[in-house]
C-alpha cells in the first residue's frame, strides 16, 4: 500500500528547504520576473530533463532530480506572481515568501489528493519520461494562454496548469526514488 501523502510531503520538504535557502542567499529577486519569464525557466528545465532522458552521453554528470525540483519551485513562484503581481524591486522577506509557498503547495496538494482519488493513482504505472512530456505539454499550453493575454474559451487557467506541473514533477521524483531502492 502506498503512502502518497507522506511521499509527497517528503519531496516538497526538500524543495521547500532549497527555496528557503535560496531566499536567504538571494532574497526575493525572482519577484521581478514576469510570468512568461518564469514559464520559460520551467521550460528550460523540462527540456533539459527530456534531453537527459534521450541522450546516451551526458557532458554534466547530473540526473534529472535538480531539474524537477526547479520545476516545482519555479511553478510555486509563478503561482505567487499570479496572486501578487510583478514588482520592480524585491519585496518579500523569507518568512512571508515561505508562508506564500506553504499556501500554494497546500492548495496544490489538495488538488493532487482529489485527482489521485479519482484516477486511482494511475501515475504510479507511468514512466518518468511520460510525466516529463506532460509537463512540456502543460508548458506549451501556458505559453499559448500567455500569448492570448490569459484568455481561454473552455480551458482551465494558467494556475491549474502550474499546479499540474508541480504534481507531475513530484510524481516523477517519487517514482525516481522508488526505482533507486
């Protein structure tokens, strides 16, 4: 019997610690980034993951772990930017940014638990490469919505796509950890 909630929290704990440490080092410089810039950062990370999965030779000896963590953290930053808007100067201290991080991840985990119930944990039978492709698909959707100035006719908004990317990245990290054991 799997314990998705606990595994999810473990992965998010690693991501959260890195977020806090980077906030301590750099402050909230990321607050100046517009949504398309954050989307592009996530896209770069997802493309690198796909490249690592497809290429037989790696010139940098790293696996996909750090890139999936980056997707999670940049997606949370994007959700914060959606709520607060972009600023000209960093304006969040570590405590406030962490509180916002926790708020966004709680909403995202709640979404995961609802979908996970309905889908019966189908993601556990998926390949990490398929989760990567789904993240890339979500990114292309977000780019299209951004190009349409946020307007959609029948589709979910940008926030739901960022939440899905977070959840897919968490699932990928859970699967990668499972396969290492």
